[in-house]
C-alpha cells in the first residue's frame, strides 16, 4: 500500500529550482485535481455533477520574457519544450505538452497576444487515475499566463477556455466539470454544478467525515475510446428523444415520464445509456440536498446506486473497481463507495468516518493486494481550494 495523504502546504522548492535555472524570482500558481462524489457522465449531457477539488495539484513557477517564446519545463517528465507563439503546433502530437499548447493557442487569441514566458511545472495529481491531472495542468497554465500578463478572465471563462483546449486541440471530449471545479473548488466543500447554466453552489462537507480515494492502479486501454463512444451513444439517444419530446435538446430535458413513454423504442444499449444519465441526474440533486441536511446515510446509498448504474447501465466499471467498492462496503464507518471518473480503471471515492479512515485504508489495501497481486494507492484528502496564486 502506498500511504498518500494530500499535502497541506505547497512546496517552495519549485521556486528555488526556478531561480537556480533562470536566475529570477517567479510567480507561483496552483490548480487542483478533483474527485467526483456523484454525477458521472452527466456533464457532457448538460446535467448535474457534485465534485470536490482535492489537495493534489499542479504548481507552476513562471516569469515573463521579452520575446514571443515559451520555455516550458516539466519536472514530472524531466524534459522541456519550446513553443513559438507565432508558430504554434497545428495539432496534438500525443505529448504532455499538448495540454499546454491547447491552452496557449486559445489564450493568445482571447487576449489578442501574449508575451513569452519561462514556465517550470510540477504536479502531484496521480496520472491515469481519473482525478483530472489534465484539467489541473490546463487551469494552472491559464492562470499562470494570466498572472504575468496583467490581464484577467473571470473563472467561468477560464474553465470554458481550458475545456475547449482539451476538446478541440487534445481531442478528448470531456465536459466542463473538471476544469470548473479546479477553478471554483472551496476547502471543505463540494460543488454542485449545473453543467448547462454553469450555476453552482458550494456545499459544506460535514465535519467528522473524510474523502478516501482508492486507486486500483489499473487503467484499461479501452478507456479513452470507450469514453468517446459513450458520449456518442448518449447523443444518439438524445436526438431520438428530441424528435418526440417537445423542447428537448439533450438528455437533461427528458423527464422520467417522457422516458417511460418513448424510451422503450430505443435499442437496448442506447436505452441503458440514457437511463443511467436520467437517473444519475436525479441522484445528484438528491445527494446535494442530503449533503446540505447532513444526511450522510442517504448520500452513501445514492453513491452505491450510482455505482450500480455505472456498472450495469453505462458499463464503464471493471473488475478491479467493482472489487474495490465491495471491499469498502464491508468496513465499518463507510457511508458510501463508488467508482469515480470516466471508468475502466482509476479510482473509487469513499465517504468514511474520520476516526476509521486509517483503519479503512490499511484493511482495504491489504485485501485488494491479496486478491489482485497489485498494491493500490489510497489517498486521504480534504476538499481543497481552487486555483490561486501562491504567496
């Protein structure tokens, strides 16, 4: 088992390393990853989600240059890239710098010109775990460049720009949730987001409970392709139902009564995908009310219903995720457990009583490794603040 607890304070070592390389004092910014408590595969259907920012983040040290070049060093990959703002890459090349390039291209256009900069990047969001390391990087890059430009964009515009970068340049058809909560996260709060209107509400997480994230340490190769396939299946169902339900544009607009009336005409697989989205939206709204009233028992039941729907109707779970959820459910002090993220590996999210969190971590890790031969990583993290400049 890897005992990982989210760091409470950002490291100042990045500042010193930057000064050693570039000989000047940089600005420091951070943007967190996220865990989604409930509301999976609803964001790109203009539905509802309930994520929280986590205490793992991407940190960037940055200082301006006089020219139009970006020197971007990644400590995680131990390599650097140079980007010419007047001759940016026209398309993604399957490299970590694609996320940087996508944001830079759009921000340069939005601000009618950027100046060059030196950037040094360090991230501790676990990659491939469904905790939005990519959104964390995108938002951190955007915030860093804004800091030295003397220009501003509101938080919604930052989230939308970063989402567009991932959709249009990187080619991942993600919804707005990841970037939005990376911007608007609040310590010890979850964020209920309407992905159509972008109206949001920060809801306090009751004291005495911890977010425990269990990383299965698997990421099946089908994940990216199946994610885009699920999105296409939802769009197929939405188009069919929109022809029959007045005013409907997406699955968000379809009521349970509408689905009862017309859903049976859908092919079985499309019917299941749509049923997940409709029921998941309902679960998010119920879960937000449960969180407000402090009803963690109800919240936990909704989490487990969500996992069952993701497993059976949306079919994005896998053997390792299902095992991790079963192991969690056998422990005292666990309110709820479910897979989180796109699926086919990655993590589960668990709501656990604070005084039982360490025992839970040790027991689940030992049992998972015994069953799979693979040591999991288990993170205990508070809900964290969103992107910000660091003092």
